[in-house]
C-alpha cells in the first residue's frame, strides 16, 4: 500500500506545476478532450459496474463490492 | 423494455425542455422585473439551463438490464444546481443446480433521485453538495440472490427469508480548487452511503443472515491537469471504508491526447485492491475522429480483470469468482450549437474463472456470457 501511495503522490506532484497559457489550450478545450459527467461526453458505462465489482470509482455499497454477499 | 425507455428518454426531455424554454425566455427578457433588459446584460449574468438524458441497455439471452437517466440543471452566475432521476429495470431468468430450486423469471426496478448544488466560493474555489435516495435493488445480481433465497427459504423445512425492501441514501461534499489558471484542478470529495440490502443467508432450522445494513465512507482526491497544449490528464485516488470489511483503495488514470485537429485518443487505466485478497484492474482506450463540423465517430475497447470475491468460508458462497471481461464498440456523436446526441453500441464478453465450490448454487449467475451494450444520450443547453 505504501508503494501505491508513493506512486500516487508522485503522480500528483508531477501532474503539472506550470500553467499552460489559455491561448495555447484550443485543442485541449474541445468537448471531447474535457473530462465531463455529461452522458453525451462521458465514455464510461453506468451499467457495467453491476458486473465488475472493481471498476466503479464512485463509492457506495456497489462500488465497495458485492451488495449481497458476506 | 429498452425501446419503451428509449421513447420516454427522447420524448420527455424534448417536452420538458420546451416547457423550460418558455420559462427561461420570460426570465431572460425580464430577469429582475425590469422591462427591456439588454440581452447582452442577460448573457453576462451567465444564466443557463441544461437538460440531459441517457438510456443504456445491457442484454444477453437470460438477463436484460436497462437504465434511463434524466437530469435538469440551472446555472446563475456563481451558483449552480441540478436534479436527476434514474430508473433501472432488471429482467432475469434464474436457474441453479440446487435440487430444491425451481427455475423462475424475475423482474424488478429501482428509482434513484439525486440533487447537486455548486457554489463558487472564490474565483478559483468552488463547493459542491450532493444528496441522493434510491428505492430498489442496486443491481441485477442482488435481485437474483434475493429471489433465490426467498424460494429456498420458503421450503417447509427451513425458517424462511425475511421480506426485504432494499433502499439507500447518500450524502456528499466536494471542494474544487483551480490551483493553476485553466491548467490545474484539485478535487477533494467525501461521501457517506447507507444501504439496506438483501443479506446473504444460510438455511438451517434457524436462518442465519449476513449484514442487512451497510455503511460506507468514501474519500476521493483527484487532480486534473493540462500538461501541454495537446494533453489533458486526470488522476484519481479513492478510499472506501465499508462496515465489516477491510478498506478498499483505488487509483484511476485518464489521459486525453489531441493528435491533431480531428483526432483524439483517450486512455484510461484503473487499479483497485481490498484485503484480504480482492484485486482488480482495467485498461481501455477510445479513438475519436471528427467528420466535418458536427459529426464524430469513435472506436473503443476495454479489458477488465479481477480476482473474485469468494472470501467467506461457507460452502455455498454467493460471491463472484474471478472475472475477465472484454468490451469493444463503435460510437457516433452529433454536436450542434446547443444540442448533442451520442449513440454507442458493441459486444461485451464476461468470462468467469472456474472454481471448486462445494455447493455451486450460484454458478448460473456467474456463467460466462456474451452481451450487447447500447447507449443513447442527448443533452441541450438553453
């Protein structure tokens, strides 16, 4: 678990320490380049987590695993 | 069922949005009771409404799952709110090698309502509050297990299985900080979930039941970054603390790359672990190509693997064995000035690991299957 924490911390720190000027963000601002909850622009299925207990990232009993097993 | 939901999904938002359009027109013309307000002034108030709807289906011979979602939201200056309604349906055929079990067909649905409010506290800091409530089984697997237990528990030599009313609610809060102008965003999210579920059971002269109520706390930390003029990334960490279980840790990395004016590649990888032995990962990618000003086509593929959840020591564990799943599909999207439509479709394959269980009563639930996954979504702002 420490390894995961270290990797995560490094990813966060390395994620971006310098702002990219807005005038250079034309391509990364296109609708399909943005991370969005909109169903039109979201690429994740809302139904498949019913089958894949380890795929949901949004909490709740379903995301936490099976809802009926011990 | 899917086509009925599809019809509802298309008609309802159009009718609703027309209704809201009329209301919005009045408000825009006279937002503060002042006749003849300048349209430019109205626009500067950042006054916008959004309607979104989505229908998704997952089908195989004996299981049909569908979900319809509708959301209406409104933004005015620094305040935003939205409410959503989600309706799930499950149609399943139950079979089991249990000699006392008679095959049956079951149907159930679930309704979820959810609301969000977002307030921009400072120029670069916003707060969000989330609340939701649902009534019904969270998934088709819970329905399968519940109906199996109900039938077996009703045998004369067993003590029965209680009447269950699965439901739950969630409360959450989130802070979003734009720590680099338009380039770096940090999100911290906390959520509390309470779920009344169909408990596992062992039938003897007295029925032994598992947990009936589950409390979960989730903590999420995410960083979204524009790394350069062509790459945007999202790194997410999640920790879930569920009553009676070890903590679950997850990390998900998403990267979007603009190859040029008309090509976009999206990658995603995720890894999850929960002691004593559950581990899962997934990798996937989407290639999207713009055809002219309004149309986009996409091709996507995804692989998922987990080690399974059989962890109890009972001879008839209802947890799933290890799973490999594969998804591929094609999508098409139309983007208008204020409306967008998306359609995706493709096969989905689930392959469960073979296990040696003393009493494999649930082996049909966890049988490898070939599915069809279809999604239709529509959004409109005005």
